[in-house]
C-alpha cells in the first residue's frame, strides 16, 4: 500500500479533502500536509517533505498543486504518483498578483470574518452559489488558516516559480483534474500540463467550479482510485 500525501489549497484546511478520505484510506495511509508554515513555496515544500513518508503518492489542489510541483522539483525520486487538481504550472501574471493583493487588502479592511462570508462561494459553479453546506465549509477552512496564514500563503503564491520547464521531466503516473467552469485555473491550463507531462491523463468534472473536491467528489474519487490502482 502506497502512502498518500494530500496538499490543501490557499485558505483551505484538511476539510477540503473530507469527501476523499473514506475512499482513499483503504489504499494506503493518508497524510494531509501542513501549509501553515514557511514563507515561500520552496520552504513550505521542504517542510512537507520533512514530514512525509520516504515515498508516497502526491495530490495537490490549487495552491497545493503549486506545492506539489515544487515537491517534484525538490525530490521527484520520492514521489510514486502525482495528481494535480485545479491548478496551473504557470507563474502569476501581473494582473493576478494585483488581484491577490487587492483581496488581501479587502480582508484587512472589512474584517476577516466578513471577508470569508462575502467570498464563501466566489469560486464555485453558478449552480452551487448560495449552497449553505459548501459555504459553511469555506468559512470554517478560512478561519482555520486565519488572516496571518492567508497573507503568508498569498505572498508565497505570488512569488512562485514558473513550473512549465519541469513538466516534461515528470516521469511518474500523473492525473490532472479540473472543473469545466473553473474560474481561477481554467481548463486550458490543465490541458497545457496534460500535453507536456508524459503520459498524463486529464479528467474534467462537468458543471464544476474551482472547489472540485467538494463540488464533484464522485468524479475526484473515481479518478484518484483509478490512478492509485493503475
């Protein structure tokens, strides 16, 4: 059985993977990475590696995908399989950086709790807007990360490296998942990674935004189980 390391996204706690844990656990011990330490993605990745098993299957969602690629850069020999979920290999554009800093300013200006409430469903599919269960999870996860953690994660993401040159060097079985209506990391970015990573498989979740693990857990679980069992 292969140990599995799950890496949450920005402003996400372990709850982002809640629907996946029952499905994954029978296939190997599951560890959820701590993304609340380190000021840069390389620092965060090094800390995750220090706490991880010697070899493992790696799943990263959104910012966790950026971290997964950084882990591949630092220690690809320890990763047996790779899953990149609603993420990108590209660095931030100037426009994205400005938008991230604007969000951080808003969180400080309006108060963190209000910021979490106002933005709870910002990244979900239009059909899931106002979903009380999804919104409650989003708010709980944000509280768990906190404003200081949000600021640290945001600056780390802004400073991340361009991982596109790394993609062709990835030699492990790779699955890439994305929602068909992901507003943050659009499908074309997953298609780009799939075309560059040798043998990578792309799975697109229908009627799904950026929060794929919670919005379409059945698609994610099926894809990850197939990936683990292959």
